[in-house]
């Protein structure tokens, strides 16, 4: 289970690449889109904290692998995600710490981000399991993880104290290597379906502008 520090994963809609020092402005713009630091369940950086946040992404150790998320059509930075708690001996990773600009949430971008990371974890790193953790109260994220096909392993009670002082219980999910082929096909079906819908919409707007005489 070996990985490279300077890594790029490319899909049809997004690119995941290693963070760089010149990403600061793009990250600040993405964070402002929805004010991600106001998320009640996770600690995300404000614009004033972004410089230190980016420095920490760049100087990560060998237990984590962060990515900058770039939307291909606009070539715009729209968020970050990462592998962490990388356990090379047991071929396990955790994925998360994901935040995406509000304009791109619940879109194909989010689906493809998960697909690219899971594909890399299972097919390149040869992981036997990928873990995901989420606040027990974060129902939106829990449903998204369950739709992905991850199975709930259990709940860590009184796991962390969040910024409001609340003591958080954390739900643990995982996807194991035997489950990946079916999840892979489901994600590809979703992505291909969204691509087809996008092409139909493009054709519709084209015909609205340039109607064909029959």
C-alpha cells in the first residue's frame, strides 16, 4: 500500500490534486461561498484561518493525503478533501474532512469526488477497508454516506467536544473491499446518468436559442 505525495485524480467533472501555496485565494473564495465555517457539525476554516489551514495541508505527514477539489469547467477551486489515519500495515484509510462551496453541494461534483477517492483507495492502494465518520446529529451527511453504500459499524459515544461545547457522538461507517465492485457500478450509473441529463439540458437550451426549422 504505497502512495505518492504529489497526486492528481481526474474525472469528467472535477480534478483532485495536491495542495499548493498559490491555492489560498481560491480556497478563500470557495469557503465564502456558503460560509463553510458556520457548519454546526464540523470545524472548517474561516477566511482568516485559511492561510494556516493551507500550510497544514501542504506540510501533512505520511498518515494523511489531502486534495484540493477543482471544478473542471470553470477551473475553479471549490473545496478540499483528504485521506487520513492511513494505516499502511493493515491497508485501511479514513476519508473525510470534506468541504465544498455551497454552489456545488448535492451535485455531480460530490458524487465524483467520492468515486475518485474510493477508486484510488481500493484499486491503487489496495485497501481492504475505507472508513467514514460523522456526527450522529448530522442527518444529511449520514444519509449521503448510507446512499453511498457504506455500512454502519457502530457509534463512538462522547467522542469529541465540538466548538459549541456540545459532547459529540460519532457514527462510524466503512466500505470493505468485497463491497467496492457493486458500489463502483452504482456510482458509475449515477455519474453516467447525470452526464446524460446534462447533455439533454445543453441540447434543450441550444434548441431554444437556435430553433431548427421543420
